[in-house]
């Protein structure tokens, strides 16, 4: 039997929307596997089975990469790429949303391919959609470990996701720039940020805005939002007004036009879009991603084959069964939104 076949194999992929810090997870997993293998070989108290080394495999293109058999051992090219990737955003493994993975036959084929490559543990970095895929694979007998990586911060089981802090800093910087030009022209600005159905990016960035609208909390109907902007303009004597909204709430270009017609004040809409995804990960995201990557390998090395999601809860890393993590309900953010709105003298109730 060859040395390679004697190794236990961990594979890692990144899935869903990319997030700054994903590369730091890959780097941490790679370095931890190397360190763990080295430590075991010098530990005389371990049995031959316990000394069995891990090998890390890389999967390109998310779950779709499994079906395409884009599964790679780490050669000199990958070593250099992993080492140089910690200061850049995106993911060196590539990512994709793979609708076909919802089909049972597709997942069974993926399981057969993972078995063919000898993969015993699959680590996936992504959001709830990624974790739903892990849950289905775990039911087929693959040990799976999920790491929350998404700029939206919409994974309920963890206090914060990898990539959120970097995206938040990008949003805040953009608002500052928009505020500068809005002040110069006494302009109203509508700024749309990402978040899907979660308003965390908007809520956390709202301390730099005059008004925030997010899903729920409750959602402010468009005509009432316009009335609030009108009150701000007439009563607060602001040199500019910045309204921050989560995507999919309004047609922001139409909203800006309606506000301009109603108030007779120049109004502009800015959709920040993909700029929120890119950029070098912040120090906070690098640290969180590194610690979660280390923790994932430590979980893989434990006896047993339970499939889990890693989470940061109360400043401590922990694990949850995947089905438990996916069934958790989002906490109410309305109190935070109300307090932020009060800063501009707004008292909005449904």
C-alpha cells in the first residue's frame, strides 16, 4: 500500500457568494494539517493509527467541482498560491452556486466521487445554502464541517460570519464618500447595500446614515419612508440626508425619483453592489477565518464522525450539529434599529 493511500484525507471547498477571509481559512487549514502531522510523528505516546497523517485536497468551484472531479493534491503551485493568498479577497478555489446539487442523484454521484478520491472529511466555507448541501452529504456518510463565510452575516448559528467585517468597512467608507458630495450639493442620497433577507450590513453601517430601512423590524412602506425623509428635511435642517436600505426592499432609482418629485430636492440613488464583496480582508476577518480554520481541522482529528457547523458564540468557538444550526431562528433586531433611528429624531412604529 502506498504512503498516499495510508493517509486520511480532508477536502476543502468554498461555496456560494465569495467573502473576504475565505483564503485565510484555506491557509489555516493547510498550515494546521502540516503542523498536526509533524507533531504526531514526534509524539511517542501515539499509536500507529493515531499517527496516521492527514492529506489535504483542494476542490475548485464549490460543489460543482466535485462533479467535475476538479480535486487537487497540493503541489508547489498550490503551496505558493495558498501562502500568497492571505492578504487578498475572494477565494483561490473559486466558488459557484450549483442548483443541481439539490437533486438526490447528483449528491449520490458526488459521494461516489469523494469516495473515489478517499475523502473522509469535507470542509466547506459558505452560508446556509452551502450548509444545506453539507447536511445532505452527511446523510450519505461523509463527515462534513461547515465554516460560516458570507458578507451578509445571515448565518443564524454564529454571532458573526467571515467577510462581514470587511464588507461593513467597505460600506461605511462608501457612505462617508457619498456624504461628502451630498453635503456639497445639499442632496438626498439613497444607498442600497447587500444582505439578501438580512439587514445586518445596513443596521451596523446605519450609525453613519440618517435613516435605515431593513427587512422586517418592521419594513417601512415606501410612502411612509418618503414622509419620514420629508420630516427630516423640513424639521432637522440637515445639509444632506443619507438613507441606507437593504437590497430587494425598494426600487431605489424609482424611490429617489419619487422623493425628488415630492420634496423638490435633488436626490440620487447609489447601489453599492459587488464592491462590497471584494478587497483585502480586515484584520478581524483574517483572525476569525484563521481560528475557524484551525478549529475545523481539530474537529476533524477527533474520534467520531459527527457533522457540524463551527460558530462563534459569545466570543468563543463552538460546534453545532448541522440540522440544529439550520433550524435556528434569527434574533429580533428591531430594538437596535429603533435606537439608531432615534439618533435622527425618528420614532417609527408599525
